[in-house]
């Protein structure tokens, strides 16, 4: 089983950006965590991060032929990218949306996800653990 794990804009700045919200761990720490948990679960993961909407869409489309499922944290694109919503719908692969922070506890503009309706479900507010939970959910 192969899962694409996609992180959107500014997630490469983990450990630098708003540490009170996202903590001190870096994007590299997140990648190590996901790789470690994937190994334990016996899942093959391919990690991808981009600040560019079109690159994220290209990677989602790449999953069509090359992956069995997707875990995606679209970052701020969550709240307005109909193009990412369409891409997830297009590939028709089981997809889970993850957010490190609890988006429903934050500013009102974060309360709406336009991408979540294209997904099986959403995990929000559990930090790195959310990615592991998403992999487990896809396995089930
Ligand atoms: C985020 C939440 C988004 O609202 C924000 O724009 C991000 C990160 C999260 O993981 O909590 O960049 O997706």
C-alpha cells in the first residue's frame, strides 16, 4: 500500500512559524515522524511539500496512477482552493485531510474547509499524531 503525504504552503516553516500554535518541531522532524510511523504500520509513504498550488495539484494527479491513498494538509489552501478540491475529487482516491492545529478553535476564516468535502474525513488539532491517525484510517 502506497500513500502520498502532501503538505501545503508554509508547512516547510514548521519550527519557525507561530511556535505557540504549531510548536518547535520542524518540517524535517515531521517527515521523520511520518516515515517512522509508516514503517511501523508497514505502509509505503511518499512525502511532498510545496508552497505552490499548481505543484500540489500536479502531485495529487500523480497519485492517480501511483498511489492507493492520500493524506493532505493543504495549509491555507484548505480554506479557499476549489482547484485542490477538484483535484482530490478527480483522482477519486481515499483521501484524509489533516491539520496540526484545531482549525475550529482559531480565526473564523479557518473554520471552513473547502477541501474536506472531497475527503473521507478530517483530523484536526492533534499535531503530528494526526498524520499517523490518518495513515491508520486509510489502512482500515
Ligand atoms: C493548518 C491550518 C491552516 O489554517 C493554516 O493556514 C496552515 C496550517 C494546520 O495544519 O493547522 O498553514 O493547515
